[in-house]
């Protein structure tokens, strides 16, 4: 493994793990706040137990997210020094603000975890809300920095020099809103389905039904609403990418030739050597509509882009297909869920529906990872779109492969610890919290 590939692999691995930790830590506090609010309004002890159980999960993922996030911040400087040398002064503001949001989140989490029976009950609830809001703000600020890499703004690039730097304009670049919206909905969808699926599994095992039933309803509501909203944000993102990153859109759809109108393809096997795609389903004019809102619009293909600026088409296309495919599955499950509620049928008697949610436990996170592959691989060969190539930003220091192996071991070990802690928390529910009857 050469150093350039090792550096890219290490960043991919680090981001791949951190994004899951961060999304769960960002979303779970909102679930926790809802259950806490229900306890305060109804005085039903089950909601208090749910809040306490979920708060322990939030603490676990806050700690792991802090570790993996700190490692990532060091990796940016160590692996990509040229990138940070030039980009740091431009897009450093969202990272600084993210640090502030992180400290607010840490303080609020401390108040929440240790404030039971000590703080005013509504102030205590408010600290839990602050944990969620500050965590969400952290995620949006990091995404704003990534969006800048896709849509660089806030500076003039003249003769290799970065001048007239405007950090505010850099942070609120043209891509930040679409990426932040898509990412936030994805985080709520993925985490909601995962949490709902775990509680659905416990319901199928008939373990501590009331606790898991109420937990399932809260998580499933968040998951299904966000899954139904996600296609709207996806459409906004597609139109934005079509304007700013036509090479990425062409790679996502494996569009080797410019077409008017351009079809949308479902599936397909990419042959990068011969620049062809086979075994796909074609929807005439659909890509033109998704990209430009016009079924007859022209969509720029890779034939109009210099070959040395082509992203890896196969990886980008397959990742995009996985993301959209799994997103569609979760949207279908959401429609079924709301149909069941509309028919006023008992979820607990619909075992097949609970099994669907169990099946969906990993789907959101697989789609989330696939989406980030599209975002990052689809931008290649650029680390700053149209400005700096990735290969020009990598460190000249040798031996990066050993760093990759070391960090891989750390992340896998961290994940095993997290899985063990979560498994223990789930197994302790019947021990820590008394059973009660279903109250629908």
C-alpha cells in the first residue's frame, strides 16, 4: 500500500466510524428529550426509565464520538498538511464554532446525567434539549466545512495564492444548506430505524413490553417522518450537484455521454475501461427532470469533462444506487407504518411490521455510509473542488501505511467496546426497571 492510498484509506476508515458515533450522539438526545417530556406531563414512570436508559447510551456515544472526533482533527493536519495550510485560515471558523458547541454539549450532558432529583425538573429537561441542539449544531458546522470542499467560497484564488479571505462566506457556502439538510434527515432516519429496530426485537422476544413499546413508538415516529422527508432533500441536493459538480452527477448516474433528454438508470454494471453500462433499467428523461426540473433538459456527461478530472465512476455509481435503494426501502416501511396507525391497528399484534423494523436496523447506516462515499469519492480527484487535487495535499512523510493499520486497530477495538456496553445496557433493562402492562 503506497502512502497516498494509505492516507486516503485512513481518512475513509476514520470518517466511516466517526459518522456513526456522531449521528447517534447527535440524534439520541432528542429521543431522550421527548420521553423525558412525556414523563413530566404524564408522570408515567416508564417514560422516566426510558429517559434514563437512553441517557446512558447518549453518554457512551458522546465519549466515543469525542475520541474519534479528536483523532480526526489530528489526522487532517498530519495526513493533509498542504490542505490545512491553505484551507485552515479559510474554513477554520466552522471548526472553531463546532468546538464551542461540543463544550456546551459536554456541560449540558453533565448537568443532565447528574441532575436527577437535584435540579428543577423543567430545567433538568431543558439541559437534555441543550445536549441535542448543541450536538446537532456541531454536526451542521462540520458538514458546512465539508460543503466548502465541494463548493469553495470566501476567497480569491490568483496565481496559486488565496487572498481576500471571508470566513463567513466560506462557512455559508452554496452547498452548506443542502448538505446539512440531507445529512440531518439521514442521521434521524438511520438512528431512528436502528433504535426502533432494537426495541422491536425486544418486543418480539416479549421482554419488558411496555418499556420497549413506548421506546419503539418514539424512535419509529422520528425515523418514519424523516424517511418520508428525505426524498425532498435528495431532490434539492441533486439539483445543486448538477449545477456545481456535473462530474459527480455524471459519475453517480454513470452518464458517460451528454444526453438530451437524459435517462435515469436503476442498477447497472459499470465498465470503466470501455466507458459503458449494462444490465440496467432506464427511465427516459427522469435524470433531466431530477437535475434541472425539465424532462427535456440536457445533462452534462463525462465526455465533456477532462479525463484526468473524472471521479471513480463504478464506486460512486454503486454507492449512489445503494443509498437510494435502501432509502426507498425505509420510505416504504414508513408508509406501511403510518398505514397501520391510520387503520388503528395494534402494532404489537403486527409481528410482521416489527420484523420489518428489525430488518431495517442496519439499513440507515449502510445508506449513510454509501452517501458519504458518493460525497467524497464523487469529488475526486479534488480535495478542494476545482482548486487543489487530493494527491497534492497529502503528507510527504513515509510510513503512513503503519499509521493506517494502527488506527484501524483502535477504531475496531473502540467499536467492540461500544457494542459490549450497549449490549449490557439492553440486557439490564428488565433488571433495572420494573415491568408494567401495555398502556396504549
